[in-house]
C-alpha cells in the first residue's frame, strides 16, 4: 500500500504542475512533449500569430495587424540562433523554471515580428522590460504635468 500511496502523491517536476506523471517519469507527458525544441517553437509561433491576428486577450491593439515572419523562416532562424539555444538549454537544465523560459521580445514595439526586430531573452527579463516601459511613460507624464522639458 505504501507504493500505491507514493504513486498517487507523485507530481510532475515541471514548475507549478499538479498532474500525475506515468510510472518512472518525472514529468507528465504533456510537458515532455511541449519541451521538445520543435514543439516549443511551434507554440511560440502560434502565440505570436494569435497576437498579430488580434485574438490575444491582453492589449490586442499593441499587436494587431503587425507584420509576422513566415513560420518556416522563424523555425530556421530560432533553431540556429545562439541566444535561443543557450537559453533553451539553461531552461531545461533548471527543471523548466518559468522565469527562465525563452521568450521573443520585439526590439521596436511599433514593428511586428520580423527577423530584424526580434531578440531572445528569458521570461523574467521580458517582464522586467514591460515594467521599465511603464515607469518611463509615468516619468514622461509627470514631467509634462510639471511643464519640465526633459528628454527621458
């Protein structure tokens, strides 16, 4: 009975996942499948495409009708990009820590997902950029209210 209890309480090692993996697995099948490079990149491309098509639920006006690189070009670019490969290896070796998940950042947020406008970084870094942009906008608004001409 102790062995059955262990199987029932065993959880996937993927961060914040509460699914039960099969016997002898440390990750549930869905996370093993999602973590292959090709599947991971397909999911990234799908998310980019849904943002550009306006299906994204958060701030669709920031992405809608922007350019997007064709999927085959994106896959070749990503699989040969040294930043992506090192970030991906680090993410896998750190048990899929969400903060270390490789993400795409648009260098110029007014442009779309084009090869010259994309860079790889961790999820944590990308979230930090969003916060710094909000702070910069807040500073500009304060300077405008005070009538100060400061190039922030």
